[in-house]
């Protein structure tokens, strides 16, 4: 018998390219996702060196970061140029592209999975840190910079040292009002915004098995916020059921072959991880951030912490800076913090399940007059699904904006950007200084909390609404 | 690239932890299509404060940024590396880095070097006292040296070799092209393909 191996080890081993050099491993990449904001310089590099795209058939491009979500025409000339460049690069190299306005366009990490193009055991890269999302399928998926994008375009491989592994064991059962978002914010609070540095995480435990694919994607998406290289969940019947109806799944006997292969993709009993972290989930409640990194979070029921309560000096200094930026006083109850904007969207929480959760809270209610709420579906497919279910009517009746798909207000690169000292409850992934606008203040929340907050005008859980 | 063996320069102390890539270069600068010309975007928001380290005339020309833990966490934008380099930063020393940034940095000849906490603190203190405080980052010996001290560091051996030899990363990989082709022959047949290949 061979040594017991982790899921990560199995995928890594099966993607190592035999190499003449004795350097680090050369890893074969099964799917390369491309978008407009980090690829132009990589294509230029190919042009300068006269190289071709080795496998356009393993490459898929989407327009998402820099497109407006209120109109199909881009007004900013710099943005037009960036999107136009992606189009010409894809045309030149024969790469499939979903354009702004296409029925399949959306955020790259929403689009790939909903096509069924991300499958267990694959290696997936993209010039975007939240590529970790795809680990939900039991794939090894991670973000890379533009030099690596060029390397993958030219060679379909990456040379990299093997990361360490970390098991994240969630023990107990998730309370009904606690979502994958809360679970991860709780984990980040526990281990810190760099607590998983250099590791590939495997999320384990009964609480994970009970999660939908959408929730597993939220979970893996936020791995990068713990500093992890990637996060993954071993495939099971939930994964297979999700894939079974997707347009780009394997079909016929290929499906049976794939199923047989996927069934071996789990961590063997007795396999060891470099590190293990355990988090009990029984007592969790909705979590929101108070600071300027995703690890600066507390349960919604608590108050803004006093920087003095942190043990190390660097954390204290960071907390003081964060509170100054966020204009918050220690001791303020999180539920007393008023917001003027609510953003429901992003590759973290812009999928159909997220929209359903928010709509369930908003049905028959109104967004507070002091609040502007944007609902930005993660893809045009999500938008169409939501409209089929009538969710858009719920959002519109509540007074929220129902928009087209894109990264939107997650990153403040496109036209959806906050101005002035706005305070936003956001279902996205980064509450960094200036992320959503130069002086914007961001509180990361789950979709249900976002919806309740929109109604209350201050941070709130659905249970707080009368 | 030109071979890179060592760099000596004055320290720019940035006493902050978890400096994310959105601070290093805000996303609005990432709409450009070039690999150079990002100096104007470097720490664009923080530079608005007069007392920010890059605005200190006594430290003008400093080229070794020393920062707190988890430097350049966050987004994968290589623009963060390009902006630092375009400003004139040749090395960044910190107790830890965002993984993607560190990899991007070495690919561009920006020496992102992980040092023990205590060493970083010592260098920050020294630079606070003396705005002209120089350090040397030696990629041959894999050590950082300063007046009165030295500290060894670890670096990805392949990245180091490429920098020392001034070699092109992609060319080195393509030299193993036969291995890649052999691997491709053995890939499972059901794996997804995109574009025109799908119809075929
Ligand atoms: S939604 Fe936000 S985090 Fe996700 S890919 Fe777009 S910009 Fe990145």
C-alpha cells in the first residue's frame, strides 16, 4: 500500500510535470481563467518574445473587474481601452471570452463553477487572489500575478515550491442563522489575517459536509484573507449533484470515468497535515468586521473592541489605526453603527443562494430611506435565475437597485465606487482602507445581515427586525 | 533581465503591519495597460499625509523599504511590485509577506526578503535614528548586512538562480517542453476544454 496522502498531496502529485531540472516542482494547470485587469501585460510579454498561447483550449476569459453594472456601455476611456484589449488579445489567441452583455458574463469565480468547468482534482489559476474560491470543488486553485499569468499562457505550467498543508476542523453543528461567511470571519478572528500564511487549507468536519456548493465557495473564497495559498473541500455527493446539471460537465461514459476518479479524491485516513486548527461552531452567531482587515471582526452582538485588550503591540497599533480610519470608538455596540450603503454582491456572496437569503429578509420590508442598497448578481446567469424566482421584484419593491453583473463595489475600480466618508455594509471580502472609495468605511457582513442592515439603517441581524 | 547579485541602499521605515496591496497601489491605477509608469500610484492615499515616510526629504532616494508583518497581503495585482520598483525601491524587508506578492516581487527583481521580527525591529529603530542608515541585501550569500550586523535569509532557489543569472523564467521552463508534452498525453480525457475545441 502507498503512504496515506492528503487531498492536496494527491492533486499536487498528479499534476507534477517530469522535469529535467532539480528545481522546485513544475505543476500542470488544467484551467486558466483570465480577466481584463491583470492580463494585458502578460499578452504583451508573449508578443515581445514571439511566444504563442500553449493551450487556448484550457483558457477562459471574462470581463468583470472593470465593467459598469448599470449600463452596457462603458463611459470611462481608460476602462474601455482595458476591456477592448482583452477582446483583441482573446481574438488573436483564440481564447473563449464572455463579454460584458453576454448571457454567460459575470465575475470570473462565479462563472467558471456555474458552467461546471471547475471539477474535482483540477488545478486552476487566475490572475486574481480569490481564485481560491474554486477549491470548493476539491480543486487546487490559487491566484497568481501577471508574470505567472504570462508563464501559464506560454507553458500551461507553474514552477513553485510545494506549499505546506493545514487542516481546518470545524466541530459541532452550525446554528441556523450562521452562514459560511460568519464561519470564515470567525476563523479569521481566531487565527488572524495572516494565520494561514504559506499553507493550503482543507476545510473538514460535519459542518462542512452540510454546506451547499455556494456556501463552500464562500468558505474557500475567503481562504486568501487568512493568507492561505488556497483552500479546499473534498468532493462528495453535494459536489456531484451540483455538477450533474451543468453545461460543461463531462457527459456519457466520460461522466462515469470522472465520477470514479473523483471518488478517490479525499484525504486518506492516517494522512498528516503540517498544521491543524480546530474551531467549534455550535456557539457561533453572525460576525461583522469593525476594522480594516477581515480578521478584525466580532460577533454582531458585541461591541467595538478596545485596542488595549490585544496582547501584542503590533496588533494594538493596527487596531488603533483601524479605529481611527473607521471613525469608531471602543465600546460602541456594533448594532449601533449606522450605514448609508449596503452592497450585496462579489465573488464571495453574489451567488443565487446569497440573493435568496437577502430576499427572504427583504420580502415585505423597505430599505431605510437613509440607505442606498445595490444588489449586483455574481453573474448574468445568477441574475436570470433570480429573475425567474422573482427575487428582483423583492429587491426592487424594497427600494434596492437591481444591477447587471460584475465586480462592482467590491474593489472600487469601476464606476461603482463610494465617494466621501460613506459607511458601507458589504458582502464582499475586503474592508481595507480606501477599497470601496478613497475615504469609504467598510463592514464585511453576510447577505442576511446585509439585508437586515439595509432595513434597519444600522448593523442588524434578521432576528432584530420586527 | 540583467543579472542581480546584491543591492545596497538606505532604509525607508514603514512601521505598519498588514499593509495590503490596495494601499500600495489603489485599484484605479490598475486600469493601465503598461508594466511601467506606476510611481504616481505608489501608496497614493497614504502619501497625501505630509508625514508619510515617502514624503520625508531626509529620506529621499531611500531604496530599501522595511515594513511590519504580512506586508503586501491581499490582491494579486503585480502593479504593487511595479509601483515600488518604479518609485526606486529595490528591496523590501519584512517579517512576513503576502505569498502572491513575494512571488511577483522576485519575478521582477524586487528583493522581497523575510527576516526575523527582532531583526526588522532593529532595522526600523536604526533607521528612525539615522535617516541615512544603509543596508545591503546580498543574493549570492543570501544575507542582509548592515553596520554591526548580518542576518541570513531563505529564498526560493529557482527564483534566486534566475535573478543571479539574469535568465528568463519562461525560457527556462520551455527548455523542459518535452516533459510538458509528455504530461499532456497522459491527462484524463474528460477534463474540460474551452472555445472552439469544445465543438470538436
Ligand atoms: S468580486 Fe471582488 S474579490 Fe471577487 S474577483 Fe471581483 S474584485 Fe476580486
